[in-house]
C-alpha cells in the first residue's frame, strides 16, 4: 500500500481583530506571521515534507501564509511552480468533517499534502484521525500542549485519501514555526 504524508497547518499570525470595514475572512498576516511562515518552509524541507499538493483556505491570512511559505521554498531551490496549489473555500471555518471531505478529493497518486487552514477545524481534526498509541509520543505530547498559529502537524497515512477514518493516521511531528 502507498505511503502518504499529510501536513495540517494553522495559518500564521494574523491581525488580532478585523480592522474597520473588514471581516474575519479579510484578516491579513502580521509581519511576524510572514517570517514564521517562511520558517515553516525550511522545516518542511528539513523533514522531507515538500508537498505535491497544497490545499489553502481562501481566507486572506491563509493565502498569505502559503505565499510566504512558497517564497521560503523558492529560496531553498524548490520548484514551487511544480506544486499543485488549490484555493479551497471549504477550508474556511470548516468542521473536521468538512476538512475530511476536502482531503477525500485528493487524487490517489498524491503522496504529500499540505493543508493550510484555521482553528478550531485543523486541531479538531487531528485527534479524530490519529492513532495516539501508534504515534510518536513526543508529537502527541506537543500537540496536547496547544496548536498556536504557524503550527504544523505531520502524519503518515497508509491508505487512500478517501479512506482516512478514526485512528488511521500516525502523528510523526508537531512543530510551531518561528524565526
């Protein structure tokens, strides 16, 4: 069976409250968020997690998170143009079930996916799909301490994207990207 890698990321640090005339959807990244997202790129490469497909919420802060990650990847000589980027409106304000639906649409021949989204959907999905007993204990402990902005959770999955169910993923790393 094919081995797949899934990285779930909470967007980088954004404006705390929508500015006058803007909605939550329009919140932009803070300068720290941009540098943290670039740091996430280095971490992805260091852990052999270069994505083939990136699923990005259409919210401004998630789009800007991917933009900063892609700049970081390009600075590490990654051919970013070869990554399939999907701007996915279903990720914004998504429940774990909706995120699962988004992942179910990933092509079977895709081996590494980065999904950039929001809290609480992203951190709520992780315990629903991860087998904590089969997972790296340090990663589980780190996840249990919270899921701040720019946090990434990497997991191994040994089944098709459409067949991810409770306890079928192995959590391998949890990291909060900071420069």
